[in-house]
């Protein structure tokens, strides 16, 4: 136990001292995707009755109260046993795969891009999403309200998913996005862990609450250390890293977010530094189109989502001294060009020249949040005006306003 405690202290020291950022973080809480100094400002502002952040705060408390009254989540709650024989192994199903109507048993399943099969809800992806949403909402509700019940519930959820031997998830995704009749798992199933990048910020925040013991903090970091090793050394991980569309950029978000949480700034620095050549060069055209995303049935949604992946990883890069936002590739493409291309279709969806079979409103809202971030990153008043005039009112309840700074 003394050895483990020593390792934890060293890890914590590296995590705190390893921040080489343009933005100032506190010594107590070091976050990757969220900005602690901004959160502290918002927290102070909320003490004023007329705070502009009150709608987002009230919505956060509403969802946190629902999570407080809710249950816990575990990979062991599913009925199906993975091929390994252990329910502790995470297993999900490819979202766009459906029974073949021409086969009596439906096998092998066939692909219908953009149409999610509700059978997917019977495995672990739904449990994981509910767990991460609950942990996020509860940890933030604790921070902004000071109500310890929120922190205690967050700790309970983390213990069940990551620490208790009977219910924990083993640290790998070998059975992610399986397809009945075709495969037990695929490397592209690693995208199921993309939200871990958000989860580790919630954990880092909760570590300052006092509800986790030293041993539990060590256990959580050890779990993510083991998962990070699998993510970066397994064949599945290497294949996902080399994929030529949004999957590889989502991989960067996940791997870099976890690395930053673990104090592996050198990894983040190297990984983000490679993105110009490995991601931006092949993925963004001169006019900002993202051709690998435009072939999908939700081309606008995938383009926005992939750009968010770029922004998320890019902001982690800024924290370790790497800037991909100012990079322009040999074709003339850049992250700013990609954003401007999508902005050009706001309010004129009928002119979008590719498929988008559903989800215009939610996709445009996600684009609005990117525009808000871009106003700050590029110090661009036009983006700020677009945010204020088109999106700020409709998104005033969004929790991201509480954790992501504005211009």
C-alpha cells in the first residue's frame, strides 16, 4: 500500500507540475476539456441573481437531481455474455446494423447507414452513456452548488463502473460495435470510448471534493492507465489511430484526453503535433469540405462532429504548447476553413448538396457551440456576433456554457 501511495503522490505531482499552458490552471484541479478558471468565474457570477448563466445552471441542477434519484450503471447488468465469458467485458453493437429481412434468423446483419438499431440499447453503450452523463452532471452540480450529496452520488457511480470487482468494466473495448453474424468486435468500436475524454475531467474535478479516498483515486487512475495502455498498444487501437475519417480524430480526443488526465503531456504534445500532417492534410479540402464525412447519410452532422473532435484535441494541444488552429495544409484547407464552410449553410439547409437524413436542429446547435469556441480561439468578433444573434438564446440552457470560456 505504501508503494501505491507513493506512486499516486508522484503521479499527482507530475499531473500538476506538467502543465505547460497558455492558460492558467489551479494547482488543485487540472482539467483538459473544461477550464477551471472560467468555471470559478461562473461560480462567482451565479451568486448574483441576474447571472446570464442561471438558465444553464438551473438545467444542470434539474438533470443532476434526476441522476441523484436514479440508479447506478454497470457492464454486468446486460443479459448477453460476451465471447470471453465475462460480463465485466464491455460489449456493444454497431449502431447501423439490422437483421436481414430475407433471412429467417436475420443473420448476418446488414448495414443501413444513419439508422440506429434500437437493439443496441440492450448492451453496454446505453449504460455507459447514462453513467457518463450522470457523472458529468453530478460533479458539475457539486462544484457549482456545493451540495455534497451530488459528489457522494458521483463517487458511487464511479465505484460501481470502475472499482468494485463484481461490477467493474475491464479496461478494454475488444467487443465494441459487434455485428451479429459477422464479428464479435471491431476496432472502430473504440469510438464508444470517445466520451471518456469528458469523463476524466469530471473525475479530476471530483478528486478535489474529498468524497474519494486516496485508494479510490489510485484505483481510478490505475484503471485509466491500463485502458490507455490497451488503447495505444493493441491492434485495435493501432487500426483506429490509422483510420481515415472521423474515427481517427475521435481516437485523438480520447487518447489525448486520458493522457492529459494521467500527466502524460509529452504524449499529448506529440499526438497533437502530428495532426497537421496525419489528419488536417488528408481530411480538409481547400474550401473547408471534409470529404470523408460527406459520403455519409448524415453528412452535415458528421462534418460538425468531426470538426468538434479537431477542436477538442486542438484545445488540449494549446495547453501543452501546440497550435493546430493556425495551420493551413498544402491544399489551403484549415480548421477555420472547415468551420466557415459549414457556417455558410446556417439557415439555408435546402442548399446543402449532400445527404442529411435527420437531425438538422441538434446538429446546428452543436455547430453553434463550436462557433462560440471559435470566437475565443481566433479572437473573431464575426463569430461572436453570429453566436449572440443566432445561437445564444436557444442554447442558454446548455451546460457547456458553464465550463467553456467565451470571447
